[in-house]
């Protein structure tokens, strides 16, 4: 497998910034939901978030957006 070498640009910066923003938002969301629903709710919401993000990653990979899929 060949690694995709992407030059640093405004577009790649925005992709990384968006990935970090989504990560922070999901961690905050899971923290709030675990406080309201307990351990079982945390597991359920975590599985749902993982499923949605994995689906989005596979769709990005299918559309040949490898940097976005890798985040």
C-alpha cells in the first residue's frame, strides 16, 4: 500500500481542523450522555457514533478522498 502524500494547503488544514472539531464535539456529547444515561447509555451512544463515523469514512474512501477517510 502506498501512502498518500498530501501537500499542506488551506484545504488540508480545514479538513484536519474539522476532524479535530468533530472529535471534540463527540467527546463532549458522549460525556453529557453518559452523565444522563449511565454506563449502558454510554455504550449505546458510543456504538452509534462509531457506526456513523465509520460509515462516513468508508464513503469518503469510496469517493477517493483518502485524507478525509483517514481522519
